[in-house]
C-alpha cells in the first residue's frame, strides 16, 4: 500500500492511476481497470488529481461509500465489464490530506479470464497499460489472449481443410526412428495410426483423417504450414558478436529443407550443443529450445528467433507467459501454450513437461558461475526473450548461494516493484537494505527491470534513484 500521508511524492506510472471522480465514476476508470487486469495490475486512486508538476493531490470525495457501491454494481454487470476479478478487500476508503479517497487494487487477471474487457465487446473494449497510460488492444492482441484462455490448447485443433499429404514423410520417418531409439518396443503401426495416437492427426465426424495444428507444425511441409499460420517464421543465426556478421543461418522460407518444427529442432539443437557432449549444459540448452517452440503463439505476427553469439544465446518466441513470471521461474506449474507439441517432444525425451524447465536452466547456469538467465516479456506484440550468458565474469553472489535460486530472483524483482509502488522512488542502497542483499545484486535486478521498461533511473550516478516508469 502506498504511503497516503505523503501522496505528493508519487506520480502516475504503469501501476498507479489517479482520477478526480468528483462527479461520479469516470468512463476512463473502466479502461484502466481493463488495462491493469490485462497487464501487471495496479492501483486506482479515486478522489486524487494530478497537478501541473505531475505530483498527486488528494481531494475530498463527498460520498466515497456511494461511489464504491456504484463501482461494485457496474463491475458485476456482465454487459458493462466482462469479469469481476476483485474481492471486497480490493477496495478501501482512506483518509489522507484532510480528505477521503477510494483506493482500488486491481491484480493481474488469470489467463483464463483474459482479455478483461468493457461494454460487451472484447475487440473494442480490451485495454493494456504502458508507460504512457492505457491503450486499446489491437485485434491481434485480443485474439492471442482468447486463444490462451481456452481449456484446449490451440495446437489441438483439427485442420479439416488439409489432408495428411500436407505432412512431410521424411520428417515423420526421422521422428519415428528417434522415438523407437528412445522407447524400444514402441508399437509397430501405420503412419496414420501413429499420428492419431500422438495427437498429430484426427478425424472429424464422417470425414477423412486430417492433421492437427500440432501435427502440421511438427511434421508439415512449409507451404501447408503457411496456409494455416501466415506469419510462421523460424530463424536461427550464429554471429561473431551482437552486431557482427552472420556466420551461419537456418531460416524458414529458403526452400532447401522442410521448414517444420521437428527438423528445425534437430538441426538447431545440434549446433547449439556442439562442444557440450552430454553435460548438464547440453540438457539446459535443449530445454530452452523446447520451451521456445512449445510456448510460441504461431498465429501471432513475428516468429521464432534464436541468436547465438560466442558469449550468449537468446531465444525469442511470439506470445506471453500463460502463468505469472515468478511462477514460471519458480517452477512446478506446467501450462504450455501448445500441449500437444510438448507431448510430441516429450516422447523423444526433449523437455520435461512438468513446469521444471526454467528452474533447471537457472540451476545449471548458477552451477557454472555464469550470470543468471534474463527473461524479458514485452507487449504489442507479445514476445518473450530468454537470454543465456556464457561469460566467466564473477557474480556478485557466489554460485550455489540461495540468493541465486530462480524463485528468489523473481520474488526480489516483485518486491522492488511493490516497494516503488508504495514509496514512489528509492535508491539502490535502500532497496539493498529492503532485500538484505548487496548493492551489486540490486543494480543487476534494476538493470533487468529497466530493460523491461518497468523501472527508470533518476539523477546522477552518485545520487541516482529509481521509480516506476510513467
């Protein structure tokens, strides 16, 4: 909770929005409710105005209780708001500066509730929050959230306009040979029966067999894949440095290979893992590649991008997290965007499918004494980038220390965000004392939050302070 006794110290940012609300609930309130719910959550302050110097000033709501009741009435009207994700404890009437204001705490909505929209129309009533305020989601963003909300993952859909001729028999043959090697005694059956059993094909009532979306992505011929996924793109590059020349590239659209996910995985994993034999590093890299493919939204614009430099590897896929970032890093929760694809990779001993993939990668990198992996989630369009640095620079905290565990890393970032919500701004030394860690560790976390456009620095280095981005 922010310090309301010093409200003037705060500024509107990506987690705080002030509304005067003296004439009742403003229409823009519901846009902000939708935006907070579809992004990171935030605080709505009713009875607060923003002065010309951007500071916040409390007014006096004449009847905050009536305003709260009006808010609840609209919030629970499905014609006005798609879903109520609040509890009674989310609202409170507070005394500050001689006046009374209404504080509304909006959490990030669960993926099954997104998009949270207003006025009965998800395409026109869905919003998200950025440093500049609320913006209306594009139709693409809305459709992406709707796909993620489905109980069945998007790759289970039967593609009744296609036949099994859309699949590449050579890719399927290589996959079947590998599954036989991984699982001796695998049933000897026709390709059609095999594809149906692993979820790569199916039959609509009275129709011939057709591929599922997962089967097409995994084994399909690229022209057929693009019929269903027009923005489908795979790009693996090796460079001498971040801005150096490309020394090797494998990309879809070249026409000299199948262009499907199985062949992409096989070729790229071999190149990524050169020199690591059967070490834990190899397993972690295979897991990172599998996660990138499993969790991509292939309907979204922009595709898979993997960049390998001598000192780092970056995996980027379209689509956001289906669970919170801290839960994804802590592990134990498995909610892949493409569960059928995940199962197909699991059958050849690729990926864990248990929600332990990211924690395993963090643990391997920690054991090597390398900087912890960095995850960046961006919006419009939604994309996730996992960057794995492979440098010998010493860490601020020795390998094996509890402070480097995946759960602690995510929770410390969350603690910084909450503290800056409550205190408006803080120095790195204040944040270090809050977390009980050294200043180098805090600076590392702040750099990551700044790269994600969540936190911004203020002032010279010797007197630098940090606040949430406006």
